[in-house]
C-alpha cells in the first residue's frame, strides 16, 4: 500500500481531526511515515480560523510542492471545507481538496488522488467519524478528546459556524468509552475540547457535569482538563465536582475576548468588566487553587484607546494566571468584517494600534503571571513529563496549572524521567513564566 505524511495545523480540535485522518488511512492499509520525502501522499490538514492561519496553511502547501514536485498533495481541514471550490479551481499546486465535514471520505479521496484524479469535495452534511485513534500528535501521556462540534453562539467576528456548522454534542457513552480506551493505553491527561465546552449536551437534554460524572466513575489516577468554556453561560455545577475529585483539574479557560460592554455587545456577547471580574473572584472563592486563563481580542471594529486602557485596568485588578492576546482578523462572511470594511483607513489604523498595545498588554500580563506563579514555589505538585533534555538528568514537564502548548513549563531535575510519566516535584524557584523543581518520586 502507498505511504503518507500528514502535516497538522491549527487548534487542538483540528489536531483531533488529523489524528482521525491518520487512523482511517492506517485502517485502510496505508503506511504513515515521519519524513515527507518518503511519502507517496502528503496530507496538509489546514486551519481556516483567521487570516494568519489561512496564510500559513497555503504557504505550507506551496512549500511542499516546491520541495516535492512529483508527490501527490491533498488539502484537508477547515480551510479546505470553507474554500474547497475556490482552492480546487485556483490552486494547481495541490492534487485534491477535501473538507472536514465527513472525515471518513479521506480514504476514497486519497485513493483517487493517487490514481491521478483530481478530487474537490466539501461535504455539506456532517458525518462524524469517531474511530480509535492509533497515533496521537500530543506529547506522551496526554490526549485531546473532542466532545462536541460546531457552535451556536454566532459571535460577530467568528467564522467557526460557517466552517463547522451548528453545535452538536457527541453521545455521552461514546465519549466515556473513548476516554476509557485512552486510559487503558497509558494516557494520564485527558483534555476535553469543544468550541463551547460549557454547552455540551444542551441539545440532548444532558450537561457537561453529567458527562464529567460519568468520566470520573472510571477507575485510575488521571487528569481531566476542561478547555474553552464560554464565560457568559458558565456551568457552575462543575465546581462541585472539582472540589470532590482532584482528578478534575481546577483549571478554567474562559475566553473573555474583551471587557468593554459596548464592544462585547457588538461581538454578540453579554459580559462586561464587572461581571467577568465577579466570575473570576467567585471561582477563587470556591476553589482557592483554581487557575484561570483567558484570551482577548484587540482591534475589533469600534475599539478605542479607552477600551484598551480599561482592559489593562481589568488585568491589573483581576490578575489572571494566564492570558493570550490576539489582533482582530476580518473574516469573510461575518458581520464584523463588513464593519471593518466600512471603517476603511480608520480600521487599518485601529489594527496598527492594536499591534502596538498587544506588546504592552503581554508585558503587563507576563509580570502578573510571574507573580501568580510565586505561590507554587516551595510547594509540592504532580507534573506530567513531556520530554527529556538530551544529555542531562532533566526533563520538561507540565503541572495541573499548565495546559498543553499555551502555558509555561516545569523544568524537573532527576533521573529516569520518562516522557508520559506523572511524578511528584518540589518547586524550587520561578524562571520567568516557567518553574524549576526537583523530582521526589521515581
């Protein structure tokens, strides 16, 4: 059978799709290779969320074509789903384009591409393809589990509903069995992801807390981390479960996006600085060691200097553990993109200002994060080892208060630190937004 190489791009949800594609091709008899030079087919699993991600996806495909002019290239993922026809007609550098609405179609699409036929397929009807993933793209011991697809929030700047459609939840039993299988394969950290995790089960008469109760009935010592909960409808009942079972990590990811009530209404959101501050304080009152992360969108149409000043004041007051900042990207087909076009030059100036203020806010938050991390110095905690440092009795690891890829790390000193293991560490000091400690258990 032919061989393939897959280049994964985009978010954790897209990573799960890439892992499903890999497994479907493996099940069909294909061979996965780690070097694109050895592959018969190169699959680029694209991201189409914002402009930079789109450009990266296209540049990646162009680079593969330049390096490997004789190989077959298949585009999959979000960009392929949204712009399949345009890419199929105008991008001769690729041999096929397959959207992500029906991942099971990848086997047939790959076969046709290898036979020399040009494939352009963007299914409109969604057909979930949940298979046992044979190859995970995370660090050892960690896995993402996508519990829902699509989104119903319709934020005015976001193209996700245009790409992935309406919100729908996977059946509880299906998710529980997937988690059980991953634990049986040695996974120690299960990261539950969805575009709006807090809405899980709403259209089925279920709830996120109900799903978590089922997962926590499973035996074993593991972590469950919740990623991406919309702050306007936070599921308060999960706090009880976090307090009862230490395996459900007290880590809450709340994408506030802004604190200006005026801008948040234009975004299609209900919050403001006062409500969001109250939410964070309530979380800390319920769980003293809770870790709160958020993201903020800068340069949105209508944003003024005073809105950015208000955001800086919010950060200084609330003192989030982690925060990321992104400059607004006008996305075709969204209401905000039309507002941005109407602004003309003023809109371009606004984005330039946002780029400058982004650096200021990142410096501010880095200091706050460092201060928040100081409370862990001198304490003991469990960490998941990600990778060893070559030639040293050291490894890079993450604790319960550090999510994969987006937060800092713990540098651990000790022998026999194998990736995928959970070990106990005493934190000795802080280095910027990272910690350093010594292993207490072997």
